[in-house]
C-alpha cells in the first residue's frame, strides 16, 4: 500500500453487486476497507472464500475497531469476530476507528465503551506479534493523541486514516504523519463529508468550477481529478463506490497524464479551504 496505488473502499452494496465480476480481474480491486458496523465483512468473506480467481494473499483487508469496543477484551473479541466474518486467519491492517465515543458519528450506548484506546492498542500489538494482524494503525486521532500513542507503542503506527478533501486539508496532521513515517490515508476524499456533517446539501467539491474545468481538460470525471490530486500529494486513497463505471473512472486517475496545462490542476490549490 503506498504512493501511486489506488485502493478501493468496500460497502455492502458494492460487495453484493460488483465484487464477483471484479475479482476475476483482480487488478481492479486489491484493497477492501471494511466496516464492522455494516455487512461488508460478512459479504466480502463469503465472496472471497468462494472466488476461484482470488487468493487471500492477492487482497489487502482493513478492519476497524469501533470505539464502543475499546478496551482489552472488547477489542480482541471485535477483531476475532471480523476475522471470522471475513473467513481469514489474518488481517492486513487493523485501525482503531476513533479514540473515543462521541455524538458526531461515533455514538455508543451508555453501557458501552468502558475501555480506552491505549488498552486496545496493547491488544493489537499482541495480535501483531502472534501474526494474526500484519499492521496496526488508528483513525481520527489528533496530533496530541498520535504523540501519546507513539511514546507508548512497541509496534510502529503504520496508518492514520483521517478526513481529507480539497476544502479540509489537515495539513499539519499530514506533515506530522509524513515526518513520523505514518501513512496518511484519506477518508471523505470526494467531498461528501460536507453533506454528511450537515454543512451543505450539495457536494461543494465535486461541483466546484475548478474541479469541473480540470475534469473537462483531462477528459475524465471530477472524482478522478480529486483522487489524482491526493495521490500526487502522497496520500493513500480509498474511494468508495458501488457503481462499476465510477470504479473504472476512479482507477483511471492513476494513468491520467497531467503534463499538459498543469496550471489547471494547480488552480485546485486556490480553492478556499481549512488548512
Ligand atoms: N475512519 C472513518 O471515520 C471513516 C469515515 C468515513 C469514511 N471512511 C471510510 O473511507 C472510505 C471512503 O468512504 P467515504 O464515505 O469517505 O466516501 P468517499 O469515497 O469520499 O465518497 C463516496 C461517494 O462518492 C461517490 N463516488 C465514487 N466515485 C465517484 C465518481 N467517479 N463519480 C461520482 N461519484 C463517485 C460514491 O457514489 P457511487 O457509489 O454512486 O459511486 C459515494 O456516494 C470508506 O472505506 C469508508 O469506510 C472512514
């Protein structure tokens, strides 16, 4: 997983509808970013185990631990449940989805979340050492929390998954990750985060004139432009799609030749944004 590689997120609808065909052309989909809160693990597990064209080592599986499962025992149970659903005896990357429960997307019931992310990390380190998890990381952590984690960790923090789009660039956090050898993986890259958090009803990024102009210039989709913008900044991307045409277009962003009129892509820098 790294610079220049495009990797795809997986959803329940996506696995049901498109994975069987796509896995016969495995070059299209190599990484699956699953979520324990939906059906993606179970569906993907069935498809992978039945697909004759796809070996386990051909795909990279990401599993997340929801903050309701923070703590020693709950985290172990959550990861083992994910492995069972995915029908695999190892996971390539496990992420703590958020450092704590909150009211903005990481809701927990009153009797949940009795443990801490520090306890979860220790369990993940143990599972890494026994080989059932190949690499470990976190999501939605701030710099202060990453510093605390790095001070305690005995296994490297391989990935931070956090929000990144043209209008919310998380520059300091990305610099911190680059400096400390943590791969920055963007979620919400295509701009729907602004719709999801209620800031606006239309995706302000996909409809931005600078993005549309660039898409027209390079004869591709606005989403491909956004993916390429992120890849050019050494950001790992996991664009989610349940649409086969979108998936193909998104993959095209890696081969997009942007040498002609590079100023059109540079204009994207000038879109008003939170650094
Ligand atoms: N760690 C976290 O807290 C967190 C939070 C959010 C997301 N994530 C993860 O990040 C990954 C990405 O998901 P996301 O929610 O951030 O979404 P995203 O990838 O930014 O956007 C997904 C949306 O973009 C649309 N789309 C994809 N390709 C397109 C194209 N070429 N043209 C037009 N529309 C296109 C999809 O619709 P179609 O299906 O119609 O293509 C879908 O509605 C997922 O794996 C998700 O689990 C993590």
